[in-house]
C-alpha cells in the first residue's frame, strides 16, 4: 500500500518537473522563462522526496528522514541562485 | 503491488523527457543567462532521476549521489551567475 503511495508521489513530482522544463522551452523571453523551472525545484523535488521518505520508511520499517537534507538544500539554494541569475541578466540588459 | 514498477518507470521517462527539454534550451537558448538557467534545470532533473532510480532499486546509496549532484549544481550555477554579473568568479 505505502509502496503504491510512494510511486504515485514520485510520478506527481516527475510530472511537475516535466511541466517546468516544458515551460522553459515554450516561453518567449528570459524573464518569463525564469519562472517555470521553480516548479520542478520546489514542488517536484518536494513530492519526489516525500515519495522517497514513504518508500524507505516502509522498506526498512523504521523512520527514514535523511531526505530532509536535500529538501533544506533546495529550499536555501533556489532563491539564491535565481536572484543572482536575474541580477546578472538585468546587468547584461543594462537595467542597473 | 504490481503497478509500482510501471509507475516508477513512467516517472523516470517523464524526468528523462524533462532533461531533454532542458538540453534543447541549453543548446538553443539565445543568450548566456538562458543557458545557465537550462543547466540549473538540467541538474535538478538529473537529481530527481537519480532519486527515482534509487527508489526503484530499493537502495539508499543513490541518495548520497543525489545530494552531491545538488550541492555541486548549486555551486556551479552560483559561480556562473557571478561570472555573468562581474566577469570574474573570485574578485
């Protein structure tokens, strides 16, 4: 039962990451394209990590929560990198 | 459950397609900041693919690989953005 829940969580996370990458290809300007990948980095990563926690907790029959490390890492990383990147893009476009 | 491997396999196929889309933007993307953004998306998708592969194998070893991919991807994207901003990484 918990294995199927974990598999569905991973599938939902993969779908979010796929939609984010699709938006990266389809949108027109850079400032529009910054938005979709955050769907993969926040919701996609969170859902896949929840699936991993559920699966390994059921598999080893003890609480396994070391996936929280990646969750903390992505929560801290994503805003920092995207703010740096957009600031660099503004600088290159001459909007200082 | 019998449908669990099929669901995990389709999740992996979706993540591989997402990596291909990011690669298309990396090759096409008109300016350097588009390529850096595509590289960032590419490493996040690769990390999720490694995690899904670890779940499918039932081994917790792949978690460490995903963690390393996450840390190195963050450092590389931050360094590239700093390079685009200033023209040098360490000043």
